[in-house]
C-alpha cells in the first residue's frame, strides 16, 4: 500500500492505472506526450478504498493533501480558488481502473460562490456566462453531492424559462439566471436542510466524498455485476482546472472516436456542440452535430483534432474515445480512453490494426472478447419484412429487438423478467439501468450517438435506436405517437439498431451474415488454440451449420431427438408397449431403416470428421404422453363412447406410462442401464450406424468416421458388456456387407463413480466425453430443473454459489472429478482421447479450464462453436504468456 494519496497528472501514466484509474492514467500519459491537457491532480483509488474501510469517512491526511495541491494549482495557474478576481474553477470527476462510462458522478465548475461568480464575470466580461456557470454548478452539486433529483432543479429552471418566454436555456437573461440561482438556494435549503456551501474548499471536500460514494450507487453496482468488474477496486477522483466550452460561439465541446465505434470504419467519428459544456452532449438534451462538419466550421481546430487523434491512437495502439473542449478557439483534451465499441467494430478494428502492422495477430485475437463473437451471431431484421415503418431514429447499437413497449425503468424491470419489452424513454439516464438490463432494446426520442442510452446499449450489446424525433411521447398518458398512429403501453414494436428503423408489430428476423473480420480473426484464433472444437448436432442441418462455423466434428449426436419426430414416435411407443421381446424387436425393425438413413445423411455431411453418436439415453417415459393427460384422454373417450379398441389402446398407454413412472427419473432406468435391460434397442442403433457406414464406404466415402458413445456408465463392467454387444453387431455387419471399417467405441463420463474409477473404465473405452450436465447434477445432488426453478437464484443471491454451475463449470468440485478422470483414464490408456459435450463446452471460462485439464476437444451447440474457438485460443495464449 502506498501512503501517497494524491498525484499530479505529470506523475502518473498507464502503468499506474489501478491506483489512478483509467482517466487519471490517461491524463498522465497525455501530459507526458505534451498534449494540451488542463493541469490537475488525481486522488487515488486507495483513498477511496480507505474511505470505505473507515466507514465512509475522509481518510486521515487527505484534506490536508488536497489543500496543498490546490495551493500549488493556484500558483501554477495564477488564479485564486474562490477569488473575487479571475477565480480558479475545477472539475471533479470519477475514474475507475476499468472504464464504467456514465455510471459514476462528476461535478463541474466547482469553486463558484457569490464572490467568485463576480470574479468570473470580470475575467470573462460576460455576466450571463458567469451566472450560467454558477447555476450549472449549483445544480450538479445539488444533485450529485446533496442528492436532490435533477427534476427538482429543472422545475425551477423551467419556470424562469417560461416566464421569460425563452425556448432554450441559453436564451435565459442574466436577471432570469439570478432568479434561478435564488430558486436553487431555496430548493437546497428545503430539500437537503442545509445552506448551499459557499467555501470552495468545503465544496471540494464534499464533492470528492460524493464521487467516492458514487462508486457504490445502484447503477454502478449493476454495471459491475454485468461486466464482472470486482467491487473492491474503488474509483480515483480527478481534480482538474476547468476550461469552458460555453464561452460563446468560438467555444464548444465534443466527443470523438478515432474510428467508427459501430462499424469499425477507419474514419474520425464523433459529435460536438458549440457554446456548450460536456454534460450537454452526454445528456442528449441538445442534438450535437457530426464532427465532419467542423472541417468547414473550424478548419484549424479540426486539423489539430485529427493530428491528436492519430497521435493517441498510435500511442495506445487502439481506437480511442476522446473528450475535448474548445475555449475561445483553443483546443484542450480532457480525456482519452480505449473506446467502447460494438462487436462488429471490435473485430473489424482488431483486424485493421493487424493489417496496419500496429498489433500482432495474437494481440488481435486476445483483444476480441468471446461475448463479442457470440453477439455477432445474433439475428437482424429480414430485409423482406413488410411491417409498417413507424419512424427512423439514429442507429445507436446494432441488432434487432422485438417487444412490447414500456415507458419506465421499473415497469421494464418487472415485466421484462417474464416477457420481451422495449424500454421507451425521451432519453435514458443512469437510474434507468435496472430497466435497461431487462429490456430487449431501447428506443428514445432524443439524444445523439453518444448519449447515455447509446453508450450503455453498445456496451451491453443491446439494440438501441435513439433521437427518434418522429416519435412523440406522452409520458403521463403512457402513449407514443407516430404520425397519426397512437401506441399504448403493451403494444408491440420492433427496432433495428443497425438502421435506426422502428416498425409496428413483430418483424421477422434473419440469421447473421458473418463478415470478413469475423472469419479472419477466427482463423487466427485457430492458429493459436490447441483444443479441438466440435459441435453437438442431431440433424444434418445442424451438422452443416456447425461445419460452417468451424466445428471439426460432431462431439455429441443425441439419437433420442431422432425418436421424437412425428413419423417415429408412434413406432417408439409401440416398442415401449410391446408385451414381449419379439414384439419389441418387430417395432425396432421398423425403426432400423429410419435410423440408418439419419446416420447416413449426417455421416456423409460430416465426412472427414468424427461423428460421435450416443446410444439412447433418456428414460422411456419421455416418449409417452404425461400420465395426467392420458388419464383425461381415457375418461373423455369413455364419456364419448369411443370405439372399444381405441379406448383399450389409450388404456395400455396409460398403464405403461404409470409403469414407467419413477421417483427420480434422472437417476432411474436410462442410458446404459436401459441398454443392459433391453439390449435389442442398442443392437438396433449399432446396426443402423454400421449399416450406414458400410453403405457409405461402398459408395466411396471411406473418410466417414462414426464413433459409438455409451451414456451414463458408472461401472467399468457396464461398458464392458455393451462394448461387446456393439462389437458383435459391427462384426456381423462387416460380414453381411463385405466391407471393413474402423470401429471406435467410447463412453460418457457423467456419473461421479465413472470419474472415480476412470482407470478401470478406460480399459474398455477408446475415448471419454465428459457429460458435465449430468456430472454437475450428480456431483451437487441437484436436479437441474428443480434447482433452477426453486432455489438456485437464492443460492446466487446469498453468495452460496458464485455462478450457476450448469452454465459455468464448478472447478472446485466437478472440475476435480474431471481432472481425476483425465489422470486415471490416461494412466490406463495414454492415448485416450478426451472431450466434453456438456453445455460447459461452449462457455468461455469453462473452456479455459478444459484446456488446462488437458482435454483434446470441447463440443458445444453449433452457435457457440466460434465462441469456443476463440476461448480455446485465449486459453492457449494465456498459458504461453504465463
Ligand atoms: C451431459 O450430461 O452433459 C450430456 C451432454 O448429456 P445430456 O445433456 O443429454 O444428458
Ligand atoms: Mg447426460
């Protein structure tokens, strides 16, 4: 722990990010680069942590330090903090080690009071400007530090504005502003029970503590939870000399991205507003103009901005998000940070930077996040959609969303948990976070591409359309008007965040088109990863999709899904209800050609790659209707005097369904247990697999690679017996068909006992595939459905579980079994091929674990294949770097 709590910008830099926060580190870096950064200092994240450790109290020595630094700042600038002549004013801004845009608080124009406002007037010769700064400061301070809602201040402001007949705030006269300031003073007294502080040092101490406090405001906590940012990092506080973008028409402020954060296009992208302060841009109250316009309006400044953007991007080797202010024609840079971007832009920029020779392929792969890749796989609006176009806004965050409209965050949060909603607001602010989280998308009538809603939505990968001026909102009536059409809360709309279009009703969506950047980055990922990636696929369509997305085989083909189709289910039921083995075999004979064709098509589609076919796994009752439904059916048939034979049929079905009822079907008669009791079922499946293989071999497809997988093995001898059965069928088919083909037989490891005795099991298995869905259920003793429906959320709330173990592999428990089984299995059979086919196979942190545990491959649903490819590359790169 360092005891120094305050640093000058010039003392800081990128290497001190955790102590000084991202903003502080960036200000330090830019100061070193000689960029025009107004001077100031950073109070460390450690000071913030101390503040919390001390029960939310000012850390000892911090007040004195701040005072010393302010004295020095007065000396450097030649200005007087709170002074009656040319007063020093500062901004007080938060800045966490990991960027959390807009989540914490800022106070601008600090140092203004009745005395210094006169000084500001004198210094600028502009009374209106001085008074406007004062009222802005009081409003921000009142809101952030004294926690009085903005709307209260807006009421006072609105009253004066209306009384003066002004359309905009900047048209209010100096006398009007004086009234506003008086009104604010009264408001503070009433609402906070204190006089507005006049002593500037007092203002500063209070503001610093308020910024510390804002680390733990509700929206910041939600943001950290969503983005998995630790809660104990704390925020730094940056105190910086104010420069003014609202000093007249030769002043302004703006936000700039060095490349397009939506598409990645290599061109300056941003917006600015003349005669305005930063909050005017971010709040989205006035619509700013595109940066390109500055080329004509202020050509010299534009050139300077271009140069600085290039310098900063080159320095950080990444796209930057830069805040700037122009004061009387002079440019100042207030902040630079790595810019938030859409998934598409993220991949595109990483790819461009490699082609521009600025970063390595490895770095490009490392920078792309698995969730960005999965976001790109989302769907968009079908170009052939014929839904009525209601309006067009700004395309703030791509992706399409459909939902019923709701007009406030609370409603969105409540209803959004059950059904799809679109949050509709004039603009959003940080208090809307809970509602945004539970919405499919966001639609606002105001704001620009860098307004709050746009930034948050892009960060979360949620579709957003902002600044939709064709939509008129009546928030009291909870209605949105589009031309002559009036929509009420609960009506359905669709938004397209890529085009800005808003449609009536539910639009049809289409699958994503994966661009060149996607393909190239994933190809590079393949160069680094050592873990194979296969897919769980049961149909030829899924298999083809999986191939397209880069799967190197099918790691799990669940054959039960083939039994569920309408043309097979009656035969399967006939098989289940057979009174004797002979009858059962007769039904199975009917299934054989159907299964054979299933396998032939899939094997052919995947030729050159392994296809792991799992023999029947679920309990048989899953193929019958529910007992309750059958009971009703029988009763109704009897009541309606249905033909006796029909009633009899329904009664037998009911009897069988009752017979098959189990207390815990998950742990009952299923998987290999069923295969041992009714061997003819597995025999039929093995025959279908090998006959399909033989046919393909004879047709010249000798590169098809079926592998037979036995589920739910808990003891080595279960596998030993079933392996014998499968091998016997293989030998018969080879003899009958007169062809030879390799036979590969393995098992799932999904019962803890098989993991514990993996050395014995490996005697009979050429491969293992961890069924981590069942392994998790049986290791925890949770039934997944029951746990997720009844108590898992409470476990997560109480912190008893950190993650849902069915989504993220439990490394401590289930992971221990995995590692043990890998070790034991390979002790018997060193060339044992080991994979995983539970849902964890497509989850990034679990993929990392499987890499570390020495597995050969992961298998996951086709749409997660690209995510697994990237995650596997990340795991390998991380290991190499360590
Ligand atoms: C598993 O248990 O992880 C598995 C893949 O099998 P299923 O989900 O079909 O039970
Ligand atoms: Mg299973």
